[in-house]
């Protein structure tokens, strides 16, 4: 039985090209050292799933895979949710447990450090990672703003207008100015025929959602200098650089960081050339906390994810989703994940039991295991594995004792963390924001020009109106002051005539009396 097990495992997990070793098979509670479970590097762009309950060792599985990929010269990108992956920069400390695990899987434990780069969305825990609003796109932006279908349609129209009129929309300032311009500004008439009117209700709702994001202090993610995806492909002394995005300070913004990760994948898909099947991937992208990406996702959002996952492998990029249960991943995406590493599942509640039943159905039958019993009895650092061999055929399902991670399994020292940040060329490159002429400035100039034109037109019309009046008519018109002076003159003249008449009468009367 044991030899049969070894033969089956070796037949399935013995690739001809370069590979990483995940561990050795377990049979009836015993670690069978010779039953080595390997994953061909050329199959890692067929994507994968790492799943399991909390505390079963998923993060360490990510780490051991990242370490071996780095050794093979393959760059890695990882989300550091709790800030405890920076220990990859320090060689681990030898202890009996690690020595024993290394001996069990046939790889003597040798501590090692790996080249890492630290990034942060807030800019506080690493070099800032930014993206422009226009590159983020309307679908992903609708996701983080939590817009309904109508509002998402309005946002798509705004993006289309900006693209057609070559208005660079870099940050939220640009987007708010463009929204105002097209909803109740001069642009409202301009877009009504080709793009449709934007109602005050939709405009106000989108604006409120933008302001809410700004108040949460995470709007700096959008802007320039934009992160260059080519900076993910670094190597140091032949080792692939492991890029860590530390989001421990914004864990309460799951929609933002999960959607940002998808935007990075979208940029990789859009900008990388087609390379077909390679002997090893150009980059492996580990998507931790993957369930956050799919919770409440719209149809358009899911369609974009499916398209990226399906097509990005031809760009030489492998994507591994890490989550608690396979059921967290939509079937349309799950079906594209050829490599599966399933840690222990718990069945404490009816929901747990249902998830276990569904997960078991996704695995082929095995002559060596009862899948449901294995999944609930695996220990920490053990997993049920099935991958694609170098011919693209699913391998034998094997309960696997995983190899130990060789770097520190936790955060590195705070002093070293600061040195890594400040010593990185990326910190200097991305620290300062770039301000250039974008949509907000262009629209401001348009508004000023429109106001000047309106004033000039009004003045010209007034001048033309004055010039068109007849001269005689103009000569008889008096200003209020002139009219008052004329009336006063007439009154004085009238009173003067009366006075002269009285004087004349008086003189005549006096004259006749003397006679």
C-alpha cells in the first residue's frame, strides 16, 4: 500500500522542468518522505486556490511558495493583510520543530532571507501605490463607491465623455469638477444628445459617495505619480523580488484594497505583451482575503474579474486566490484555478458542514483517502493538494505535509522595516505627488472663457442696440438730471414773469395816482 502510494504520487508530481516542492504525502497519519509533492513552474500561470479555516497555516503556505519562487528567479506580489510578512527580509531562526519538518519532507532546513519591497496605499507603511481615476475605470470605481446600476451608467457616460474629449481624470478633484460641469454646468447641453442628460439626483448621489471616501482619508490612492507595473518584476542577485502591499492600517477599507488589487491585475493584463506558455511565470500574484473581492459584486464587476483571470495567463502571470472556503469564489472563476491547496476545514455549524460537503464534491475520488474525513483532520501546516502536472493533467489528490518557511514567520524588526522603506528607490520615486494640467484645470479654463465670451457678447449686443437708435430720438431724450434742470428753469421763468407783471402794475398805479 505504501509503495503503491509513493508510485502514484511520483507519477503525478514529477515534472520534467523547474518546480517548487510543496511537501511530502501523508498516508494513514505518517509522512511519507519519498512521496514528494511538486508543482511545475510552467503550470503556475494556470492559477490556483489556497483555502482553509483560520489558523490552519494559509499565510505560511503563501510564504513558502513565495520563497521558492524567489529562489527560482520569479518575482512575487503579495498582499500583507496583518503586516506580518515583512519577516521575509530576515533569515529564520532554527528550532527543533523546523528541523523536524525539514527532515520529514526531505529538505534540510536552512534559514534564508529574501529581497523584498514594501508598498502601502496610505503611504505610511511603504512606498505609496497610486492609480489614476481614468486607469481605475468606471466599473471598479462604481464598486468602491457602492453605486447602483443607474449611477454606474452615469459614471460610465462621464468616463466616455472624458475619453472622447481628451480630459485627463487623475483624482477625485477632476472627477467632481467634471461631474458638476456635465450635470449643471455648460456641459449639460453639450452632452444631452450623444451621452444623455445627468439628473441632479444621480449627480448628487455620486458626489456624496465621493465625499464619503475622501472623509475616510483614503482618497490619496488616486493620483500621480501612478504606480508603474514594471516595478513588480525586479530581481536581486538572481532572486525574484517579493513585493508586499501592507494594508494593516486600512483593514477597515476592504472594498478599496481588494478592488485596488484587481486594478493592478487589470493594468498587468492591459500593458504586458502576449508571451504564451513559458517555462516559468514572469510574475505570481497572491490575492489574499479573496472573498472580499466577490462579496456583493455586480455582474459587470464579476465579468471583468472572469475576463482578467481567463486571459492573463497568456501574459505570463499566475494568480493564486487565498480565502477560507472554496465557496467564497464564484464558480466561473473557481473553474479556472487549476492548482488547489486546501487546508483543514471545520464543521462546527450547519453552514460549515454545507461548505465541507460542497468542497468535497470539487475533488476527484481517491483510493487512499476519504476526502471529507481528511479535510477535517488535517493539522496546521498540512493541506490536501491537487495541481496540474507539466502536461496540464490534474494530479492525484494527496494529503501533504508542507515544507517549512525559511525566513522569519512574522514581522521583521521595526528598525529594519524603516531601513527597508527609506533605502528603497521606490520610496523616493513615488513619495511626491505629481500635479499636472488635468480635467479640473481644463474645465476651469473653459468656464472662464465661456464667462468672458458671454460678457463680450452682451456688451456687443448693447452697443449694437445703442448704435441702431435714430439720432433725433437720441437728441430729445434727457437724463433725469437734465429733466430736473429743465423743469426748474421753466418754473423760475414762470415766476419771474409773474413778478415782473406785478412790478409793472405797481408802477402804473403809482403813476396814475400822481396824475
